C-alpha cells in the first residue's frame, strides 16, 4: 500500500531529498529519550532467559502547514509492540474521551462564554514509569550505539514506557490520572476522560496525550496547566 511521500520508510527518509533533516530529527528523538532517563543500557546476558528482547523502529513523518508547505520533519523511536508478548496478560485498554462528551462540554463553554486552552504533552508516554513487574527490554535503535560500549552485547532496559508498546497508552492514562488527582480533579462517572475540579469551575477533556481545558477564568486555566507541567 502506498503511504504517500509524507510517511516515508526509514530507508526512504535517509536516502531521499530530506535525508539531512531526517537524520537531525532522529538525533533529536534519541537525545530527548535519553534526557528523560527512558532506558538503562544493560548487558544482553543479564536479560532473564524467559524474556524476549523486542526490536524497535523509527517512524518517520513529514508534517505540513494547512497550506501544504513543509513544517517539520518528525522521527519517533517506537517499540515493535506487535512482537511484544511477555507480561501482556490482562487488559491494556486506555480510555479516550467520547465525542458526545466533547460536543457537550464545548457547547456548554460556548453558551456561557468560557475560555479554552489546548494542551499537548511532549513525549507523553515516556513520562509514565515502566512497571517493575513487567520489565521490557528493547534492541538498540538502528544506527545508534552508546558511547564506550563497542564490542559489548548490550540492550536497553526501559525505565519509562515508549510509543509502540502495547500498554503505553494505558500506563500514561494511569500516570496522568494520578497527577490530575493531586491537583484536585476527579474523573466523571459518565466519562473517565472528563476531569472535573472539585472546587473550581474547571474541566479537562483528555484524548490520549491531548487535552482541552475549559473554565470561565483564563487565569485559572493557566495556573493549573502550570501546576500540571511542574508535576
């Protein structure tokens, strides 16, 4: 199936006309993951015999402005979740805000003149810890090797969840919910992705790693967005 020029394969991206931009994006992605302590480099022979080391892959994308002009070259290092089996028993479902909830909340905000703010989490999944009882090991990203590890058989043991792994959306939702609870929000009984503050007129719609904040007081939105950011 033709994915189009904006979704090149890894080989296409690093041999095509924007190879330099994609190499820069790949460098930035690995640096960002390392800055968040996403993994630890361990010897391959330290991996338990019953645990599979999962390959990873770079997912490349060209982002454009509404006009069609080039905006950004995006590279994301992902776990090959389709090969992930160990420790995956049980539900890995992550709730997403329902569209009836979105329409109702936006209608309410428009009717009463409430303010709104959109929030996007950078490297969202890498903020949630990898459960100790579900260790996950991945191969090194292609073309990258930790300094001083030449000649050693090493892999990555994840400290944080990453994009592509089966349960990362669920882990992020649980991590985010704990943070929202600390700030005084409770999920609605009708939609677990509608968070309502228990004291202030403030509500948050959550769709994976995107949020819409609604309140009659814009300063209140900014105050609590800043608090969440500090968490």
